[in-house]
C-alpha cells in the first residue's frame, strides 16, 4: 500500500518544517512549499528522505494568488512522476508571516499583505487544489491563540485568523459530501523564528508567556507538529469543523 501524501505550505522552516518531519516519521510523504529559502527546503527534503519517506519541495509565494494555477500544475506533475498518483490525502495551510503593529498605526499595505497570505491564500489555494485532494482526505488550517485572547499589535493578523476559523466551518460543511474533513489548529506562543524570533530570543517575552501559561512554559515546535499528526490521523476522523487550540493553557 502506498504512503499517504501531505501538502504542507511553508514547510521549509518553523512549524511547517516540524510538521513535515513529524508526518514523515509516521510514514507520510510530503510535498512542501517554500517562498525564497530553496536551500533550507531542500535540506528538509533530505531529512524527510532519511526518515524513509518521499518528499519534494516546490516554490510558492502564497501572497501571489495569480501563481496558484501554475503551482497546481507543478503539483500534478510531481504526483505523477514521483508517486504515479493523481491525488494527495492532506493539505496543511501553514504558510504565514507575523506583523506586529498597533491598530492605530497599521498601514493598508500591512493589512493587505496579511490578508493575502493568511486569508486569501488558504481560501483560493484550497479551492484550486480540491481536484487533487482525495475523497476522505483532510484539510488543516492554522489559526492562533490570538483569536481568543488579545495582545497589542496583532489586530490585523488576528482578524485574518478569526476569518479563517469561520471559513474552516464553511469548508467542513461544503466538503463533507466528499468525506473531506476540515479543522483549524490554533497554536499559542511557540519558540520559532516566526515574527523575528521574539518568543524564542527575548527572555522577557519568553518569561511573561511562561508565567501566563498553565503548564508553565512556552510552546515548542514539537508540541505543534505532534498536533498536526494527531489531527490528520485516522483516530481523529470524526473531528470536523473544529478549532483546536494547542497553547499549554495560555491566559486561562
């Protein structure tokens, strides 16, 4: 029986990389996307292959929706040449950036960039990939703890993530006829290079978050990668249209 295949956007670093590696450990093959870090992406492909799974890296700037048709064609081509298959089992809409700006100072350019990457991209990329997602497959979107609690500077970012939580329910409702389930994972603060690596590198920020988290520490990439695997597993098949927060109990 051939391995299941997952598309992970933004899989060259951070949480996307961790998720891709965790999936590979479970025998799931990965098509990962990167924006500009080709060497990093190829290094992740090699790591996945060392774990015994197949992987390819494809360039994709999710902010540019005009490129999605080309990406879908590339994906089809790779599926046929590498896997001799026409579809994938999972789509993880992970690619993203962080912008911290007070509401009063957020520019229209910042707003549009966040909207294009965090809302428009998952909407239309998922739409265009639908013919390639197998019946009974899974879509996993990514939100943030910032939709439940508020920290200054994330109004635009969290607005897009809040919209994604609504979209997730609609996707689940409308794709259910094909047996495709759709959920959204909301990480709390995690030690990665996201947003300039603030949570990881700023001791003050790290300590503040740990003190306000029930389990007494900041999240690590492994915490989220493990959740991605769990939500794509057969054991989670009856979970659908849900927001699942993985934050260790932040700001309870």
